[in-house]
C-alpha cells in the first residue's frame, strides 16, 4: 500500500490501493462462502443417505471455512506489503 519514491523512502498510503484491497477482500469472502456452500449442497444431494447435513450445519461449516480463508488472505496481503 505504500509506494517507494525514487529516493527509497516510503510515501503515504495510496487510498486507491486501499479501496482495491478492501473490495477484493469482500469479493474473496463472498466467493469463498458461496463456493463452500455450493459444494456442501452438492455433497448433501449425492450422499443424502450417508451424510445427513442440515442447512444450519452447512451454514456453520461454510462460515468457518470462510473465516479461515479470510485469515489466510489477510496474512498473505500483510506479507506482500511488508
């Protein structure tokens, strides 16, 4: 988020880069939740006799997977800007 000038010093945080990062974070969060939920629904339909998943349980699993994905994304982004 900080740009280096020609002298090597860091300038102020670029607002446009910050907005792009926040929008992409929201996109990653929504995409992750949607993907996990879709996969759980497909698994539930295929293995209905072996794996009894309720909608509430699928929502909890999808939320946990989304939080883990968000943590991974934040760590990856923090390492990029260090």
